């Protein structure tokens, strides 16, 4: 299903950590058992009713590395891009993602768009560098970022037949200086007709300048009032449902008729969450 971001209000809520706390039933295999993920996720979606289903594959690979430290012992001392290439070629985490996507396809029959959320190339390089070269400083060069982008693009090809609508690249900083190095990721997304989003912690003045590469932006810690101030810009910017919205029972004067985005904190109170959802 295509992700239509131009046709009125959309509410996109990430909730997997919150749903895991409510619905896991004592199981601790959310990131290793696709059936558990699908069960928890579907119960969360039944409660939250997000207009977009976001699947965070960075969590899949991060938990995989925590579970099986033997995996990367052979890569210790090697370049982070070498280790990243090896990691992304492994079948176990890749198959987990495929089973989750397949399960969501069967469950929702493509009635809702599915977005794959992946950390930025720099974040992947940092993550694997800490495993294979612990304690060593990393010089993040353009060459490392380009190589990581190529390996991630190859990973995305593995999911081309699983009904994806969008790819979201999640940045840890608001700087977009290296977006041009993400071309392999962006090109493979264009090939499969996936829209490309960029998630940022805050707002950068370069948003409109990147409109040829990026179709939409998600701002994590942006208030609803701030989102309304973006009306009239030539780019699609989603946000508004920040931590304060869920935890401080913020009042809502007017809900923007645009893309509203945010994540429910893991330890948010259910009564407060339901109260805030009703305001939307």
C-alpha cells in the first residue's frame, strides 16, 4: 500500500516499547521471536490505531548482537564497515524481519502502509565499531558512511517483496551534512517506489534543500504547536507527539491537519495515553 502523505491528517505513532510492557505477558523474546513481536504489535495497534505501521530494524540487530556475542568475535579488530557487511549478510536477523513483515501483511492485508525504520549509516558504523573495536576512537569519514549506505541498500533489497511503503532513516543528530552520501539507500528506495523519510531529534534549516532526496521529515521532540508553524512550507514535516504530550497531559487547542508523529514512552501511564489519544 502506498503511503499518501499529502491527503489530509495522518497520525503515525510508534508504540512497540509501550506495547511490550503492556502485552508481553512476561515473555522476553520480543526481538528474537517474530510471533511474539506480531502478537504484541497487533495488540498495541488495536489500542493505538496508528495510520502507519513502523518497524524498527535497528532494534532487531542491536538485540541480536547483545544476545550472541560469539557472532562478532571473529570481526574484532577489523574495520567497522567490514563487520557491518558481515552482520547485514547474516540470515537470522534478516529472516526475523521478513517473518514480521510477512505476518503484518497477512494480518492487515495491506490496509495500512508499513514503514521500515533503520538507523542512519553513521549510527550503524558506531554501533558495530563499539563491538569490534571497544574503547577505540572512531574517525567517521565520508568513505565509511558511503560504504555503510551501500551495505544497507543491499539489505533493503531483501525486503522488496514484503509490502513496504516507506523507508525512514533515523538520525541521532539534527545535522544533515552527509545526506548526499545516502544515495545508495535512496536509490534503492526509489527503485522499489518506497517513499523516503528522515527522522530527526530537532529541526534543521536545510529541510527544504533536501526535498529532492527526502520525501518527508519526522521530528521526534517537536510540539504540536511547532508542527503548526511549518504549514505552508514545501516539505512534509511530522511531529507533535513528543514525550511531554504523553506524560504531562498536555492540552490540545487544535490538531494540525497534517502528518502528526511521535512515540509513546515505554513507561507512560495507560490512562494518560488513552486520554491523549482522544484529543487527536
